[in-house]
C-alpha cells in the first residue's frame, strides 16, 4: 500500500502568526508607552481625596497669608519704594511657602508610601515591569502638579496683594527682579516634594517618611544650631545652611538680599548655589531609592 502525500500547505492560526510577541493590534507585548504610564499616575493622584484637599491648601493658604501681611504691614508714613518695595512684595508672596513646604512634603511621601501600605505597588510594578520607569512617571506627575499649583498660588498672591500693598504706600511692580524669587518658590516646593518622594521609596512607610523629611527640615536645623551654641564650632553654621530647608530659602529671596560666599567662617548660599545644594539632596535620595527598589521585593 502506497503512502498518500498531502500537498496542502500548513495552516497558520491567529496565535501562530503573532508568535513573535506582537498582538493583533500591532503593539509589542513588551512595549509600554510612557505616556500611558503618566496618564495612569495622573489618574491615581487626582483620585485621592486627601491629595486633592492637600493641593487645595497649597493653592489657597499662601494667598491668605500674603493678603494678611500686605493689609496689615507697617510701612511708615513715607512708605516703601524701589528695591525695598519690591523686597516687601516678594516677602508677601512667599511667606506662605514655609507652610506649603510641609504640605508638599507630606504629599510627596504619601504618593508612594500609600501604595506600599495598601499593596497596590505590586500591581503598579506588574503593569510596568521596569520599576525605574514606574517611579519616574510618579515623580514627573508629582513634580508637574506641585510646580503648577504653587506657581498659580504665588502669582495669584502677587496680583492680589499688589493693589493692597499700593494702598499701604508700597510702590512695587512685578518686574524680573520680583519674578525670579516667585519662580524660585515654585522650584523650591517642587524639589521638596521630590525629596519626600525619594525618602518614601527608601523607607516604604508613610509615618517613617513623613517623620524623616519633616525631621530633616524642621528638627535638624534646630539641633545643629543648639549644638553650635554650646560648642562654638563654625563649621556647624555651614552645615545648617546646607540642610534642605535652609538651602532652599535663597531661591525665594529678593536679589539684592542674597549674598553667597564665606562670611565669618560660615558658608552662605545664594540663589543658584542654594538651588544646587537642594538639587543635590534630591539626586542623592533619588539614586538611593532607585538602587533599593531594584533589589527589594515590592
């Protein structure tokens, strides 16, 4: 009996035609669009009620403080003109930044530690296997929202307080010398939020991250100054100025008030040097966070 040979070509079903890892839609299974990750993180951020209320405080609180300061400021009978007036306007607009920095520090920590606490971080890392990409998306969304919110708040404060200040004989204008420290306030708050975010990734605990960042911002300068008062060590004065909270202050100061360099053995920071120091804090914390997140379980 002779064998029958079939000339029918082999069939290729739908699954076989995509065995190379390409779905029917033409998108590689391993290809995850970063824009999609950003949208996902934006949805997460805006869906949290506590985060929305916190950002509302960042928006409204500085305006209220600036208006109160401008309305009740004692400028004397002659008032203020020139650089003195512009410096006063900058102070009105940025006086609420201290409180805002505490709020954005809490937000920055909660953005990531909240997911660690609920276990949702596992789903995030499962959807985006490259953990550095997932964290980068979170950080970018956080930075953009903090910067935009704080910028709206600071500039709204400026436009609202300008006529109030004029009524108190403060003859200021929103020129470049005023605009730079107002921009610096938003940059400062953004970097503080990113620092808290990185600390949150490192500690993976909401309470620990908030305590660590607020301790670094509020407690550490007091402790260092207290030790300096007893020891008289000049280098401790430099250390105080290099802490995140103090390093960022020159970013929000009027130009003629900022002097950088060594004064009486203590390093004083100006706007750009203060920015560099605060950015260095963020970079070191972020590199540490990325190194740890790749080694540890979610």
